[in-house]
C-alpha cells in the first residue's frame, strides 16, 4: 500500500524499496539507544504475559466487577482469567498479552478464531485495584459494548508493522507484527537499505544514517507527524504510513464536529482535546507549534526513553524549555504571572498546560498550550487553569482576576470559538456566521478551521454555507481541504459548482483530500470523467479499494463499500462487500442494498429471495417493496 501511495503521489522521505527489518537489526550498531528503548514504555505497550510484565494481583483469586464475577489464577507461569459474559457460561482464558504498564494494565486473550480481545478485568497500577475495562470503553454503561476487539479497534499503534491478516472466507484473524511496542523503524523508517549498506559498505556510499529518518532533521510539521501517527485521534484513510512522510497522505484527524454526544467526549466544546492519546492534535493547535515551530521532541528530548519523570526539563517547576523562546518573561516571572516566583502559579505548565485532558483514571496536560479562559468555564463548563489550582473560588472570580491583570482582549477569540462550536453542537443555525468567520480566518489554527467547516456542513440549507465550504477547498492546509472535500453538499442550483470544485480537488497534493473528493463525487453519481480528471478519479478509486481492504473486518465500513460500488454500478463488487457486512453483523440494515446489487447483475431470483424477507421494521422496507415491484415480485 505504501508503494502505491508513493507511486500515485510521489512523496517519500525513505527509499521506496526499503523494507522493515525489526528492532534487533538495530541493536548491533546502536546498543545504547536499543537499551534505552528496551527499558522504555514505548517498547512495553504490548508485551507477552510473563511474570516480569504482569502487574495485576492474580493471587486475589476472584473479583466482582459491574456485578459479574471473574476468576484470576496463575499456574506454571501462565496467567488465566475466567469470565462468563461472552457465552453466558464460565470460560477460562489464558492471558496472552498485557497492554499498558505505567498507570493501567489490560489483559488480552486470543480466541480460537484469532480475535484478540481485551478481557474485562483491568489493573490500576497506581491504586493497586481491579476495575472493569468497560469503565473506559462504555463509561455510560449503555450495555452496547460487548467486547473490545484488539485486532480491529486498537489497530496500528501498540505494536510495530502490524498486519491484521483477516480472512473474509473463514472470518478469522491471523494478526502478526514485527515487534511488540513502538520499534525503531516506526520513528526512523524502514531499515533494510541502511542495514545492507553498513554490512557491505561502498567507497562512494552516502554517510551512515543518511538513509534513515532523523526527526530533528525534518521540518516541524513532518517531525511532529512521526509522533502523530499514534498520538492523534485519526482515521486511517490509506494504510502504509512510514516515518518522514506526509501524515495527510494517510490519515485524517477525527475532530469534534464528527463526534457523538455522550458523557465522555473526545473534545471540549472549544475544539481542544479532552481525551488522552491526542497530544499531537493539541500541539498542532498551539502557537508554540504554529509560530515557534515547537515539536514533540523539542520538549521530549529523550525519545528513546519517553519517561517524563526521567527528564528534569519536564518537571513542573522547570521553565527552561519555555524561556528559551519567552526570555523576557523568564527575566520577570512575577510581573507576568502575578504570583510569587517559586509558587505553583509561576510554573509555566500549570497555567498554559493544565491537567484538563482526561486519561484512564488520571488527568494529563493539555498540549494546546493556550491561555486560561475562565469565561468558557462559566459559559460551557470547560475547565480552566486558574480554577484547577484555586478550586475554592468560582470561575467568575477567575474572570475578574484575568480582567484586572491582562484585560479581556487576548481571550475574546477563544470565547467566540467556544460559543460557535457549542452552538453548532446544539444544532443552532445562528452559529453559521461565526463558523464561516473561523473557517476563513488564517490566524486560527488549521484544526479549528477544519472543525468549523465540518460544523458548517451540518447546516446545508443556510445560503452562506455552500460558498464557505467551497472556499475552504482552497485553504492552504490539507486538514481543512479534506473536511471540505468530504462535506461539500449541493442542491440543484449548486450541483455544477460542487462537481467542478471536487474535480479540481482530485488533483490535490494530499492523497486524503483526493480520496475525500472522489468519494464525494461518486456519492453525487459521478462515475467517470474524461481526460486527466478521469485518470485521477480512477487512481482515487484504487486508494478507496485499499481502504476497503484494511476495513474488511468492519461491518459498517463494508456496507459503505457496498454502497460505493452500487453507485459505480459494479454489482458484483457491491454484493461481495454487502454479503461480508452481513456475515460480520447479521443485524446491519444492508439486506436491501444486497438485493439491489443482485438486481444490478440481473440476478433477480436472488434479489427477490432477499426482498420478500425484509420486515416492515427494516429502515429500507419501503424501498425494498418498490424494488420488488420493479423486478416483478410481491410479498407472499
């Protein structure tokens, strides 16, 4: 897949022929870096469940979580968990892997069909107690979460060079990977050519290391993208990202506008990150990144050992990282903070990186590195740094103090943004002018502009929305263009302009924008195009097929794939996807579309057999009856 993306879009920072060789190949020459990595959390995200890895108290024997009992045991060095929630009767599972090791540890087992699932009992390392994994996966206790399928839901971050290897015939996994955790090549790129060059040096060879990615030699955007491949809430549009490449040829950030409303949202109403493992998106909203070029490794200067507690520069009372750029403030700290020099209130991170990001049973620092805005606490219940410390005072008091010390000018834009997003979240069309202003304002960070575009699309009947999203297709940042290409909708009056804009976007430098534009065009019924535009559309279809392949284990995605091919009038491909969707989840409302796919192939008997069994409760019942009449049939 990576080779296909490179051929189509001509973007790579690593040799196209290079392949992955695994961490052990690096150890011979880079023993000290390898040792630090081996001891780091990056290498231990997923581990074999052996005594040195398991932290949970299995000697406890039995725990009751959410009203259900679970057995815990250790025999001959092998750990077991007994549960009854999957089948209704007690089943003992061997624990194959541990997930996490610093704050929380989960326990994974492999089922006979290759599914690797996270078993409900999880261990709180800090509090030394068991808790139910659904406290994370289903915090609302909706009962909808039945299992956390690691092969599918946790794909691509906890191990390196992972392949799902999902067999659609047997509905089984044979998932494989090169190394546990994040290995060397996740950050430095595939190493085969580097290893070969060092093993057989040539007199005219490039200097050692010139064929590997070194983050600090990349520009700030590409540098931070290496970390963002995991540390961002993103949709994998195209698989195959390698270090040094453009994130937006593979991933699209999942932003606030696209999130369901629940008790555990991924973003605060102002668009800032609320949930953990999203630090890169926070950083990309920050002025430190946008104006100062700060990256993850600007502060996390020991990438081979990412333990924050081991880096003195990351202590809360250390200001050296901030004052390298903000020297004037560093020379007169109290004048800036209005707190005593050595107090908590004069620690940069306490005001600008408060612990407002919700992690698993913990709070971590906000990486958007913004200023306190207690006004948004009053208006939208968004936490602010002032009241994180001064919990005995209300946000109105904090607003008053901020006004006395700094005035309100610097906060107004952040207040307007929160007001606009919060109103849009409630479906309030009066937010449209403010959203359009954010989307077109290049002083706003690109992710906020993209979020505004996404929200604008939820008001398609407002006259100003179409031109605003159309204009966003010219935005300098691919995140904004991607959302615009995905969300541009049209009516009879704007259809021609929408098609023209999306056809132009097929030539975008970002693969994700191209794929988004193609998907939207095909949704409008555009199946082919002439000339070079047609060639671009066909190339984008190939990318869509690769995305579909990656998601062969997802019933909802496969129903979408079936719909995609129905529009293209490829009934055979549509039927394959829809049949797979129903095999994965028989309750998914795909039967009408499958019948339509058979009708496209003139397989009317197969189509009728499905249509006559679709009950009135099915959301596609009326359409099913219409198709049944069209192909000559009726209900028995």
